[in-house]
C-alpha cells in the first residue's frame, strides 16, 4: 500500500464520519437545544471558568489530548502491521474515541462543567465517584511523571564521562529548551493582549505566528542553557505548579492556542513529507519486523494505540478544562469530535513515518532511527530531505520541538486536572461543599495550592525514580478510564431519556479489553516475581493490576444496573 493513498482514504473516511455520524449524535443528544449560557459564562470566575473563542479552545483541547500518544502509540503497535493499526484508528476514532470525547464534553457542560467523577456521583453513586476519582488521580500522577520525564529528556544536555557538557550532542535539545522557554513568554503577552487589551483575534494571531517564527530563529542560533535532565525535571515541576493555579487566560488558553499553530504546521509538514516520499507501507509487514515479541493482537493493539483511537485521558480533559471554557454548546462537536478525528489523522501520518523509518533503517544499518522521537521526527525529516537535500537538521529540530510542545501542553493540563480530582475527592457536592465553605482537614486538602503541591511532588518524584517500571500499566489504566467515561455518559443519557445505545458496544469492548490486558500483565509480573531478583516494579504492577480489575468489575456492574434501570429525572 502506498502511504499517500492510505492517507487520502483515511482522511476521506474520517471526514465522512465527522459530517454524518457527528451530525446524528448531535440530533440524538439534543446538542444546542437548551437556550441557556454554558458554564463558562454562568459560572465565570476568572480562573478556571473563562469563556474562550472556538479557535482558542480548539487549540487548548487538541494540544492537550494529543500529547505524545498519537505518535508513540502507532510506533509501539507497528509490529501488528499497517492494516490492523489503520482499521483500529479509523473505526476507533469515529465510533469509539469521537463519541467518548464528544459525550464527555457535552455531559460535563450539562452538569455545570463538573468532572466525569461528579457525573458518576450524580447518575450512579457516591461510592462509584470515590473509586473513580482515586483511580483517575493515580493515572494522572503517572501521566505527570511520564510527560515531565519526556519533556526533561528533550531539554536535557548530554554529559561526557568527565562530567562536562557535550555541546555537539546537546545542541538540538538546547535549541528545543530555549524555544520552549521563549514560547511561554510570548503566550503570556498574547493572553494579555487578547483578554486585557481586547486585541482583535486576527491581529493577535498574526502577531503570535510572527513571534513563533522569531523565537524559533532565536532558539536555533542562541541557546546558552545546558542543564541535566534531573534539573529540568524540577524546573518542569515548578512550571506546572504555577500553570495549574494561574487563571487560564494568562497561560493555558494562549499557550495552547499558539501551540496549535506548531501542531498544525507539523501536520502540514507531515502531509508534504508523505506526498513527496509516498512510503511503502509494506515495510511494516515484513516477517522480521511484524510483532517480534509475539504479543497477541487482542488485547495488546487496543491498549497500545490509545490516543489515536480512544483514550480515557481525553474524557478528563473534556470534562476538566474544556467544558469550563466552552463559549457555545454547539462548539462541542468541532472541538471534541473534530479534535479526536484530527488526532486520528496524526496517527495515520505516524504510521507513514514508521514505514519510511523502517525502510531507512534497512538501507542504512549504521544510522538506525530508534526511539519514538527519532522514528517520528527522523522518518518525516528524511522523507523531505531525501527529495530536498540539506533540510534534515532544521526539520528534525522543528519536529522534536513540536513533539515536546505536545507533551508540555498535556503536562500542565494533566496537573490542573489532577488538582481538580484531588479537590473533588474531599468534597461532597450533594451537600453543597466547596473549598471555600468547608472546615478542618477538608479545608486544607481541598485548597488549590496544597492539592497542586502534592500532585507536582508526587509526579516529579515518580518521574525521577523510574516511572517506566510501572508504565506498562498505563495503557490498560488509560483504556479503563475510557470505558468508565463511556459508562458515565451512557448512564446520564439513559437517566434523562436520551438515546445512549451508541455507547454500549464501545463501553463493553473497552472494559473487556482492559480487564484482559490487566490479567495478562499481572500474570507476567507474577512470573517475574516468582523467578526472583525483581525490583519494586513488578510488585507494584501486580498489586495495582488486581485492584484495577476489581475496580473495573465493580463500576461496570453498577453502571450496567443503572443503564438497565435508569434513574429518571436527572438533569437534562
């Protein structure tokens, strides 16, 4: 299969899904039928609830959900071949992930911008909410640890055995770090111009794009900061702590909006690369490369490719930050459903990059592309460089910068979401409890600064001490979040008398996939423990694996009972 043909077919299928299935979902759920302001307007507080124009919110939402997932997932699953990966991305994106993201955002908007945990509490039970919040918070800690480590890795310098900085080996990372720091500065200026000086969005956007080009040029030629990965980990921790508690208009909205231009540019660059190179997708199907580990396609494929098809993290973003900034209810479809399908396009482009990288490695055994960053960035850069020689270095740096921007955006969003989860755990919304009116230990633990501090310290410490040892759980945990997100929205729609049947098959499938994956992983970890010499990783994975299976079963049973016997009279 020619990569260009695959891309054209995939885009056509996704576009048809957006227009036809997306329109049908809006009619079934009654999107835009209520004549009332969204929570961003009704509960505007200048910190978390702040209305955002659709392009700005699309930038935040897409930048947050994309992260490293639609890149690392297809790379990790490439051993199953391009056809299996493509089918899951397309079917999963249209009928699973798009429904999941759109439904979570819509349900949250109709619940005053509250999280999936609160939706579960209202439509299922308080016990289910508490179990969900514990699980979601632990998952977000793992996200913070992993993404902080990834960002620090793309910024960190390389040192010689004598402890001196290897300037040549560290140059690309230093460039990325410098541009990223300057990016934060221009985002703050952009937010001030738009929200405090009421600058026209078109004018501010043009200025923003020019500023992005300028800081890239500066960073490529002036990058004096060479720090270790550990140092950057703590700097990232300080940054996300501040970003989690500052009003969204100061940093979150403008930085994510400006980041989206980088991301769209990366998509355009990838499309150009595929058009020029037209990679042979068959390189992914050679006997030597196809699934060398012998992993079963079920359930491994469906937990490996998450963000490019369906990801539980998306429901946390939709119901955690995006719902609090939605200007109009009708914006939910292009932002949530459209954002998910755009991520599917990125996943397809990643498959094309993988195919070309495999071909490159076969032809250049002494210059192998290894690791997600090198395979994605190097694969795309070589596609263009092989047609337009001399462009590799700058293209690779720009692609790594964009990859880092994905991760950094998801990182501070995940920290804010974890802060919400931690605060919600100590509050009983049915009694009207808020961080302002509770007393005692609840007052302390629901404080935004305390909850943020605890989250950041836990995430950074885990990142420094080997999050990789339990990262194998993330795929299953993330997909369990997706199953529970689908379950939560399905129960609410059933309770208000709306059609929820489009959730039932995706929900059942994701929960079964999760349980099977957790059982397979837990069995493997027990085998490592039995063999002796295992560190703390297998023990933690085995224990958490069992707990997650129990959690999945309990919530699935309670959710299915609610769907079978709806609690009529819930909020529309």
